[in-house]
């Protein structure tokens, strides 16, 4: 089973920080063949959702309160390791992330910058497209909102 922990930046162990940055790099840089600056100076302000399987971080998001990234609260860096994607844990990850925003930031309005090919995945979590397609690091994205 996948187990979750939610931590602020200063609560992350060095090992956890290394694992989450490794996972983000494996997927967003290597798998998606996209050279970009993942370490963007925003992790210190985020709430981090860590999904553990067999003592390894295999699922992750970072959450921001309203006004920091968008006018509304936001979920970003949504990632599940390729080796466990068939288990569909991305849905569990989103449920935990949405619940954490509602609990920690006292809001249910959430805006995301979603990779366009994941539109149906986010729609399953009640997000609606609110922008035309735009390129972010040469990958098609759309803005989506959950009210």
C-alpha cells in the first residue's frame, strides 16, 4: 500500500528531500526529455505531499496557499514514479493533496497548471479547463480550476 506524509520544507529529512528531487528529475527532466530548472526557489514555501511505497517516495505533490503561486491555492509538481503508475496511485495522491489544501489553507478553490494530456485525469477530480493551451518548458499546458 501507498502511505502518505505531509510536511513543510523544514520538516523534510535530507533523505526525503533527495528522494523527492530525484523523482521529479526522473520524470520531468529525463522521462519527459525536458531540460528545465526544477529547483526553482519555491519549495521552501510549499507544503509537500510524499507518497511512500516500500520506504521509497514514489508519488509527490507540492501545495501552495492562495496568493503565492496563483490567486487561489495550487497543486504542482504532481508526479508518480513510472514503476508504479499502473497502480493508479495518482488518484490517491490528488485526493490527499486536495484534502490537505482544504485543511491547511481553508479553501476548496484550487488552480493548477496541468500538462494538457492529463486533462481527463484532472477532470476526474473536478477540475475544469480555464485557459487555452500554452507552452511551459515546451510542453503543452492548460490552466484548470477546482471550485
